């Protein structure tokens, strides 16, 4: 997700627990349940997510003003919700016969 930076940084970044509380609050409100929420240094994006339920936020978001943090969180969770909704169902791995056929088929 690319969101333009607001250009201003907070003098004192918010703590990780506060940020994670913000993410959890928005996730509940939006009806999405991330399996994993993490922070890491990212050079070109503010957030990324996967259909497996993982959402990663750029650690620089901790230094951003609340309205911008909210935008990043909400858009990241919206994207996660879409990813989960559009993910293919898990393959039945009862005997392993279908496992090799699932990858890359457009069927």
C-alpha cells in the first residue's frame, strides 16, 4: 500500500503497545481478525498483508501523527480483509494427493 507521507513526524513516537491497541481496536470495528500484526522497517510501503492473515506495518508509522496512523491502519486492514475474502480455500491434505495440483492452477 502506498500512502503519501504527511511530511511531519512526531517528536515522541507512540509506543508499540499503543500502536497495537489502535490496530486491534480498528480490526474489531471493521470485523477483521489478523492472525499476526507486526512492525518492521519497510522502504517503499506503509503496510503489506497476506491472505494467511498477516499484516505488517512500516515501523516509521509510530512516528506519524494520529490521523495518518489511522489512515495506514484502516487501509492496511481493509486490504487484509480483501485478501482473506479472496483467498482460495485451503487444500484438503487428507492423503496429499491434491497438494501437488493446487499450486498455480487457474481452474
